[in-house]
């Protein structure tokens, strides 16, 4: 379902580099599947696709129909892993959802929250709030504000149909709020961390409510679970990606740029940054994950990519078929000289730009790989998520870190709470 | 108009580092103002704010009134410097424009172009197309498609009022198209490159048409031109920023992250990336410019920033007063435990998060600086643009590159045209 092309790594990665990394890769595989590596208690994502039940998907489909019927908008409240995967999915799928989604609780911008309240004021709204603890500052505060507005609008009884909580099974403030107020709940599993949670109810509930076919998402993920199960570097593209990026990092390629010529992948790249940045950026090591949307950013970051510090490698995500094409019209004047591409689709030009860029960056000293999905649909999305999640687990173990913790994110929070309590 | 705070550089930058860089900084100043450094023929941006005439602004105001009167939407066609500054300005100002703006020609996404055509089909539209040559692929192709649609809709005569070209004074395809078809034109000066062009007609024409007060933008820039004129490190924050980032780069800080807690600054950061990335990323050197929108990205890139490779420094842009605030309501249940901040504005919490982050990142080994603007309005925007432009010119000279060329951007284009001509 995914094609993986690494021929623009030639010269950068030699056969002996691969041979040298194989033992670490096998060890990573053993540790991950044997649940005996660092952070093993958070590896539930590994067989999630095969564990999810059809009855859960069916139940969610019924709820989705009710929610779509009663709403003009869905407001999705969450941050980090409870935000990026949802938004990445909806934008990847190109706005095919049945219910428009607004996001809240993913920052503390008073301007944005103010704007949201104005937008939903006179509309029929359902809210899904996603938080394991219920006390993460951004979503907790946004939920307070939105809940108060909806209470005044709908009253306590109607609110039970309009607030859906995705949270811890037993503990935490959001579980308590749901119980106290009679809100419907879904459970976040204990053995899956935030950045690996897009295929749990964290991602699946909001997506289903918005109208995404989550059965297909999980089908794609199931195929990936089976396809990337064996530690066979020749046939397992996911492991090859994990190995290659570690080899490149070891050779001083400190920045990985995820590039795509499809703007719909902007938030997939944001999701990917959290996945890899939070998993590997610790103990003063870890590749710096960055992203570009091309050709837009060739006209801003293109110069640096072509000729800046040679400390970077690039991973392209290509999409074979766009949702829509747009034909270039012939122009009798032809003053811009582009009549020679008249009749071609814009996507044809876009693909040539990608081919040219991969070649030019390689020649300029930026080794690069390409992951191609044939279509931006739900099946391929699920497959892509699992591909990156497994690559990340393996890659982190090869690097020698615990890819499933995030001790550094507490530092600013502690200081912030101290400042807030001082008033 | 701007406050500059570098106290979280202590330990990273010593007095002797400053002393050591002063001669290079003075030389950069002499070369820039004496128009005798590399790329001096593209330093027209330096005194642009004091050169712009009130009559030009007035003329533009009249045209803007006509365009706003005849249109539901403005379509702005351009890429790179003919896109980022316009979008950065409109988003920074928080959607206060009189005429909604859609963008085209900034990528080759057939999905996006298709969606745009559907959106504008039944609306009253004016188009501004910005291209020095008229043959840059992305805007040229988008202009072809949009022009054809509008020709069919309005006819040739009405089209003269609905297409406005910002282009070269004499040469180029867009100038020829405008002459042949009777489109209104504005001139891009020869001595200002794309990434320095936001305060020329490139940025000013679309902004004025959308309803932005460009007199105030230029007033802010004029103040900056005067404030940052003298090579005095104690009082010239712009030069201090240029010096400090070079010192940090010399000490192995290879990545600069521009961070803001205000999502309205997302495209200002994109504009900044082009400015610095394209100016300095050459000859296998140059800081890698990246950006974060916080607190969103603290929940994705926060772990890496706190504890990843210590090859990074951070520049915050803070905004003292948001457009709108949103009060945190008290909650009788207080199950999330946030009643202690009830009654505070959300922006107060956001500011504490910034203070905590700057301190935590400093302690984690990320030296950081903060540029504060008191308000996200047109005056401060113009000031900020000039601040960064001048800092970039000085910084590039100190680095020893020509900050005004971009030879590397041709590499992929040559390959792309070869592929396209092969068919």
C-alpha cells in the first residue's frame, strides 16, 4: 500500500552501514515485540489495529449519525496527541467529513477562543473533549469556557447529548466531570501514550463523529500491522526507514525534513513531528524534525535546502492520485510561454516538480527518501499512521532512548503553575 | 516600539564575544549603508519607508474603495515574497480586512485550485497577481486558469477593472499581458528582492485592496528606519539581534526557532523563514530557521526543545495586548481544580506559559531572546518587518555571504523544465 524509494541515499548510505545496524535493529524488534524494552508498558499501540472490535465501530457509527443529525458543527477540544492526529486525518482526507469541525483547547489564544465562541453562538453544536487527565491546562480551560456557554444555551439535560468525553477509564477530572454531569464517555487505553493514540478512541471518536469511515482507517492499519511485522530489512519498508534515518543521523544529518507537494499533508507532518520529536528528542540527542509544504516552501526554504549547511536529510511523502485535477488551459496570446503544457493537469506539473526537487536536493548534498501512497483516502491514512508509529518505536530503540516517555515536557509546566499560583 | 530582551543568553554569550564581533558588525553597517557590499544592487529596501509617497498611498486608497465595492472576494496570486508577506500581514492583523482574501499560485495543488474555483464561481471577484517576471510557474499557471474563468464570466472589457498586476516596470510576461489586455499595473522596484519586498507594491497593493491601513504600516517602518539607523549595539536592538544570532551560530547553535504564543504570527514566522533562510543558507552555511506556535507545539516539539540536541537557540515574539480576551469562568464543581484562575483572562495564563517556557528552555540549555511588540496592529507590523529585514542584511554580511541573492533556487527549476519539455 506504500512504496518506499531510497535510491537518493546512494553515496550517503553504504551496504556496510546497513550491515552494521542490523543487530541493533533486530534487538529493537525483539524488545518491542517481546515488550521488554524501555517503556514497554506504553506499547499497546503495536497490536491495536487487530484488537479493535467491529462492535465498537458500529456503536460509534450510530452515535455519529445522531450527532450529525443534531449539529451544525463539531467542536473538538484537545491538544498534542488529542489534537494533531484528528486534524491531520481530516485535512489529509480533504474535507470530505459530514460535519465541519472546529478545534479548541490546542492553545491559549484568547483571540481564537473569542472567535470560536462568536462562530458557534447561534449554531447547533456538539462537543467532543479528549483528555486523559482532564487537567491539562489548555483543553481544561477551553472546556470550561465552552461548557459554560452551552449550559446557558441548552440546559443540563440537553447537554448530556451534546458533550462527549474521551478520557481515562476510572481516574481523572474529566472522568469525574462526565460522571457528575451524565456525559457520554469513551475510554483511552492505559498502554498507549498520546502521540501513539490516533488509532484509539482519542482519534477514532472525533473522526467518526465528523463522518470519517474509521473502519477503513483501521483496515489500512491492520494491513500495516501485518506487513511490517517481520524484521526483514529487504521487505519491511518501515524498518528500512527506521534504520536509514539512524544511519544518516550517525553521519551528522541532524535535521530530518518531511516534505510533501500536497498541502493536505500539512498536519500529517505536524503529527509526525510530535511522534518523532517527542519520542527521540531526549538525553541531548535526537533528530530535529521539521517539515516543508512544496512547492510553496521551495520559494522560501528552497535556497537553504539546496545550498545551506549539509546537516539535513529529507523524507518526501508523495500522493499518486489527487482528489481533483485542474487542466492547464491553452492561451491564444501565450505571453507566459506555457502553452507547451496546455492540456496537462496541474498535478502532472506538480509531480515533475517533485521529481526535479528530489534529484536537485540529492545533487546538492541532501540525501532523500520517498514514501508514496497511491491515494489520500482513509485506508492509506491508517496504513501511514501505523507505518510511522512502528518506525518510530524501532528507531527510538535503535537510538538507545525510551521512545515512550516525555520527561522534558514537565519543565515549563512546573514553572507555569508556580507563576500562576503566585497570581 | 519593540522591546528586545536577551537576558536568557547569559552564560551563552559573553562580553568578549560581543567585543569580538563589533568590527564585523561595523563593517556590515558601512557596506550596507554605503551600498558597497555584496548584492548592493538589491538594497533598495533600506530606505524604502522614507521614499514612499503619500500620493501613492492615496491613489491606492481610491482603487481599494472601488475594488471593495465591486467584490465579494479578492484573489491574491503569487508565491514566495509575493505571497508570504501578504498573508503574514493579514493574519497578524487578525482578519480585520474589509475584503476576504483567497490565495492562489502559491503551490501546484490541483485540489486547492479546484476548491478555489468552486468557491469563487458565483461570487464577485477581483484578482491581484504579483510576479516580477510573469513566468514563475505556480502563479503563471494559476493566473491562466483563473483568468480564463473570469474572461468567460465577465468578458474582456469588465476584466480590465477586475485584474490588477504588480510586476516589472517594463520587462516580462506579466507586463506584456497587462499591456495587451488593458489591466491596471503597479511596479515592483528593481532594487528590492522578493523576500525584502513586503513594503513595496508587492505587499502594499494587495493589503490596501483588502482594506489594511498601509499608511500605518509604512509609518511603523519609517520609525524603524530611523530607530535602527546607527551602528550602536547598546541602543540598536536590530543590530544586537543580528550580532547575537551570529555569535550563537559560531558556538554551534545551528538551528534558530522562532516561537510565538500567538497563532496569528504563524505566517510572520513563515515570512521570517524565507527572509533568513534564503539570505543566509548558501555556501554550505547558514542557520536553519524553524518555527513553533505555542503552547500548541509545546505538546509536540516541547520534549525535543527541552532535552534534545543542544544545537538550537530560540527567539520568541511576544505580543503585549491581544485583540480580544476571554475570561476563565468559575465552576461550582471545580473538578479540574482551575478555580484559582477563575476571573483571569486566558491571555494572562498564556503569558505565564511564555515566561515559564523561556525560563525552562534556558535552564534546559536553549539560549533565548524575546522581541515584544505591544500590539498586533499595522504600525507594529511595519516596524517588525523593517526590524527583521535590516537585521537580516546585517547578519548576512557578518556571516560573510551575499544576503541578497538566491542562486540555489534555480537547481530544481532547471530540472523541472527539462522534465516538462520532455513531456
